[in-house]
C-alpha cells in the first residue's frame, strides 16, 4: 500500500545540498513538515528551507552534529516528534585531509556515516514506537556491494555497515509498524560532482554503467520517497545504480 505522508514530520540529515536537499524538497511536496539538517553550510540549508517555504511547504533548519550523542538526544527532544528519518549525512571519501592518519580518517568516516546514523535512529525511535508508526531510510551506496580501491575502503565499509544497521533495526522495530530500509545509489549527478570528477572521468564511469549514465538527484530522491511510502517493505536495500554492480 502506498501511504499518504501529509502532516508527517521528517528529518533528513545532511540535507543542505545535493541528494539530501532534493529528498527534503520532495518530502515537503508530499505534505511533510521537514527539518533540514546541517552542521556546517548553514547558508545552504537556509536556501533549501527558503525554497520549500516559497513552494508552500513547511520547513526549518535543524542544526546539529549527529555524531554527538548528548547533543542529538537533547535537540531531538525539543523539536516536533519525528515520523520519518532519512539518514543521508556522510563524509565525502574524496575529502580526506592532508593531516589525516589512516586510523583517524577511517574513524571519521565511520563516525559520520555509520555511528551518526545509529545515534539518529536511537534519538527518534521511542517516539515512533509510542505512535506506532515510523519510516527510517538509510542512504547507503553501490560501494557497499563491490570491491573498491584502497582509498575508498573506509567509505565502502561504512556503507556496508548501514545494511547491517538496516536489517537489525527492521526486525527490532517491525512490531511497532516502523519500517527500516536502505537505498543504495550509484553515481549521482549532484551539483558538486564536477569539482572532483572531470568530464573524462564521468564519461569513463558512464561506460561501466549498463544504462550509460548517472542518476539525477530527482530520480534518486523519488526512489527514497517511494520506499518511504511502501508500507510492506522492511529490512531491504533498494539499489539504484543503473546496473553498475551487475556489470562485469
């Protein structure tokens, strides 16, 4: 059954730009009250909220570091009860600092991509249980399924961990009518992709994708919305990668 999301309260972590921003906008279009989360990039978050409000939606900024357990628990307790959580916050695997040690970088990646998602879930599930309704989406990656170059191993491992998070919470929360699923995109054509990949790089990646293109933010976000609306799917990973992980 496809559910009506009108008047549901949604929190999208890491939603000041890119896929997260598009998910926030589409949830607002579905009638949700949307919290746009950021820890940096407050101006970008304001622009997302402004666009939602201009379109007749309801939204506000939720400035919070999801890796800080005490902070996220406190801040979640002060906002509207969250019905829909989309864990989209992540560290870009290409943004490693020159001073980051191997262990330090691995820890940073896990802290945001995996531990932060875990803490966000813990912060919202008590309220979902009380209302006996909730939807949790963990944004994973095709890199959770495939072998990757060494520099991407921390990111790949963090995203694979999200699948375990998804399956375990799906079983725990199913009796409360709370579904938990992952969406695992491949290459997404965000506004920032050109800053780290040349046109040649993108063309080469397209050649490896059976559909010969990357996904748009809009179609990827629509998959997230459709998964939220699907009331009988839980513990699953929805792959949206143009067949990349099947390619030889």
